[in-house]
C-alpha cells in the first residue's frame, strides 16, 4: 500500500513566511505577500497595482 501526497507548491509559495519571487531574465513575474510587505506593500495585489511585479529585480537587489 503506497500513499501519495501531492505537493501544492503554489500554496507553499503564497504562504511562505519569507519573501520570495519568481523572475525571468531578472524581471519579477510573481511575488508572495512576505516579499511585497518587505517593500512596503500590504499584499501582492497592492504590489501588482503599483507595478512592483514586472520591475527589474536589479531595482530591489542590485549587483556589482
């Protein structure tokens, strides 16, 4: 008897206590509420409304 559990990565991403984002070519495609709040937005919905998503990641994490 094998028991299989599906892992819901979207829920894990959304509710993670640490800020996370998904980026493609250094452009933020999605972020969770924890990351949004780190930059002063109450939620991902507010971040999207203020165009945080789709910003170049270099604006929030510059490199040398």
